[in-house]
C-alpha cells in the first residue's frame, strides 16, 4: 500500500465532478452526444440520476461544461438544485484532463480540502448504478490512494500491426477495462494531473504517472461509455429493461 501525502481527517467530504464538455465525434449525429435522448431523457440526465439517488452522500455535485455550451439549459432544466450542492461549472478545457483540473481547482477555491475525496464520472457513462457508486466509496474511503470501477476483460485480446493484422495475442488474466467513477483525494489528483499533463485519458492514469497504484473495484459490463452509434440503442435497451423491472 502506498502512503498518501494527504493524511485523513476524521470525516473527509466527498464531491462529484462530471466532465460534460466533449463533442462526441465518434458517436455520429449532430450535437454533443451527452444531450441526445435515450429512454426519454438526455444521456447526462440518466447519469445525474444515479448520483442523485444517493442523497446526503456528496458535499457537491458539479457538471463541467464548455464556456459556450448553449444546450445544457434545455437538456437539464432542473439542474442545478442549489440546496443539494449541485452546480454548473462553465470551465471545460481542451482535453478531459484539463476539464477535470479546472473543476478540481474550482472546488479548492470554494473551500474543498486537499484530503477531501472526489469522484470523477463520465457524463456519457449513463448506466452506472447507485450500488456501484456506493461499492466504490466503501472500498476507497480508507485506502491511501483511491481507486476506480473496472471490469475484467473477458474477450481474447489482440495487438495489431500498422497494417491492421494481428501482431500477437496478449494475456488477458490481468487485464481490466477502466470505468468510472474514479475516486481520489482532491489534492493528490490535482498534483498528479499537473505532473502527468493533458495526454492522460483518465484520472487513474495520472495517479499511476506519479508512481501510485489505484485500487481496482469490480464494476459491470453494463457500465459502458456511450461512444459509438450502436451504443445508443444498447444503452436504451438496458434502461428500459431496468424501468420495466422496477415497475413489477
């Protein structure tokens, strides 16, 4: 276990940051994918609902959009709910890492402590379940580093040549698909992002860059990020099935 430079206080607070500034170019269609509707609601609305289902668990819940975002108000007319610590931050950067760093800096300016926890979650990962968020928090709350939801790789994994042919088959026993939320101390994550730079694609990669080993917490294959055109119908099918099950 790696030692953290941020000693725990008796009751560190938890914050949520949801980067929502991407354009979703791989998803096709027009407009940012996080505002496209599935199962009757914008994708990001389903994402927010999972965290709102855990009242009292978070000090703040921040949605980070680009400064010129003119669609978020129509997509989320009931956000933010200020008494519940929700806030809209128009601080989106040129990369995910920059967006998250801007959000973390805003939290610190608002009084969050370096040893408070932050859960960073993809806006387009709309199938996360409240129970999975809780499992991550329980697993990480007393860990010296923090961790992330992840899913064990089940398929055979291939590496390719530049020509698109198989170069080799990789062992899959120790391979995981990184998911979100990812949960780390605010101060530790700010430091890691500043040292790792904008090239990292998730928070765990920044933490790894500074020599620490995040905890892997088992997630679910359903907690995928809506990325490609075919993902929309799959995510909608899962949401509608859950809705039907809850109604019975």
